[in-house]
């Protein structure tokens, strides 16, 4: 069945696609079907033509997901080739589409003298991923700026929802129903400009503290209340600890590095080991920030 769908949508679809090509860890088994639409019209047509019981997984730039070695059953939909626009809709409101990279939004704001958006510059994901994760840094979070979102459901119906329709917390957003983001309306003003100096300062801070040249997924665990996951992991003596080809970064203990050839199983085992070590030493159960999806091999 997947081969037939791949043939029908051949320009935008591939069969048995290695997810390692679409994740920042460079890890992950194959998805049955990988669909990368070029327009909303194509996406709506695709959703209305496939079997509605097929499982669907939506991804942005794959910078916060661990795809297991057995891959993903059903369809993966990627925003890598569409939803790339940022449009001014009124004095302080901008429509930002879900496929825009967070760094592109930061640069757009710097160019147009609006903000605050410098915090987006070091987040390597898409706006769709940032909305799902309530991504943030340096004291700001994505949903601080959001007024309304445009969403699509599995039947291809598009609707608009107010921010109040969602429960929003630190790196957690609870949806009112199963949906995916197409765009959001963000409040960005010239009162809080994003400057080149802001961007350089935050970039330098990241270079000093994070292993940016390695294959990682950013912070693996959320910070527990009043504490830092990285500090707890470091104080558990785990910096440099390795399982297979996955290791706890020497530079930042909340980052796990794929040193080359690591499997999802290596990373998942390292996540489990780290949780257990921190629980035993501090009686704190670290909660993963990364989303673990797909099937074990
Ligand atoms: C070096 C590095 C640094 C990082 N620094 C930060 C940081 O400072 N702060 C921070 O918060 N995060 C950080 N991250 C993590 C990551 O970049 C963010 O969580 C980002 O928002 C994920 O976006 P993405 O497009 O990669 O999402 P993906 O990893 O592709 O997906 C993440 C989740 O979002 C869902 N999703 C993606 N797009 C949509 C959509 N359009 N509609 C509905 N669901 C969708 C997916 O199904 C999945 O559940 C970092 C990662 C790396 C590698």
C-alpha cells in the first residue's frame, strides 16, 4: 500500500525513508512513507486521499526527536519544503508559518528592527516544532509571543485557535485535539528590537557552553523545578560516560553526543542510565525533553 501511495505522490513522497537523514542526531530507522508537500493544497489533497486510519507523525527539522532503530510505521509528514513565509498582517502582528526555521525568524526580526526574537537564533528547529515544545531560551518562550494559531487535522480541515485553547507550560503544550500547526500569529514590535549585538552575544554564549559542532538534540532533559538537569548529571559523575557510540557531552552534561554510528538504542539506554543515576543520588526523576518515537528494532 505504501509503495502505491509513494508512486501516486512521487514528486513529494518516498517509501522506506531513513529517518537518520532528517534528525540532528543523525539516527533513526526508516519510515514507511515520508511525505514532504510543496503547498497547503497538496497537503489537504494528500490527507483527504489516504486511508484515515494510517498513523501520521509530523516533523519539523528533527532537532528534538529520537527516532528508534525500527523506524516509524505509517506516514511521516515534513515541513522541510513548505510553510516558509513570514508576512506582516497588521501594525504589530506577523503571520509566521510552521516551516520557517527559528533562526530565520530571528534574522527577519533583526533586519526589520522588531522583536523580541533574539532567543530564537540558537534554536535549530522550525516554528512548528517550537510551538509544539514551547521552545525557549534566555528567559523567553515561543508562546510568550503567540496570539493565535492556524492548525490542520487528520482530515485536512484547517481552523484558527486562540492561544487560550492550549495549556502552556515550560517545554510542554497540551493541545485541545489532535492537530498540527500551519502557522501562528506573533506579536513583534519595534519597541523590542532584535539587534545584531543581541544575536552575537547569545551565539557566543552558546559556543562557550554547548557542543554545537557535534550531533546532538540539544538538552535531553527538562530542568526540574529550582534546579538544572545538566548540573545534576555532572554532579552524578556522568560527564563523558558512554554507551556504545553515544556519550554524555564533556562540555554540557545535558547534551548527549552521537560520536558516529550510535544507535537509538544506545541513546535510549544512556537516557535510562542517566535518569537512574540522578534518581539514586538526588531523589529527582529527570523528565526527558526530547520526544522518543517509533519502534525498537
Ligand atoms: C544544538 C541544539 C540546541 C538547542 N537549543 C534549544 C534551546 O535553547 N531551547 C529549546 O527549547 N530547544 C532547543 N533545542 C531543541 C529543538 O531545537 C527545539 O525543541 C525545536 O523547537 C524543535 O523543532 P523541530 O522543528 O526540530 O521539531 P522536531 O524535532 O521535528 O519535532 C519536535 C516535536 O514537534 C512536533 N512537530 C514538529 N512540527 C510540528 C508542527 N508543524 N505541528 C505539530 N507538531 C509538530 C513533532 O511531532 C515532535 O513531537 C536545541 C536543539 C539542538 C540540536
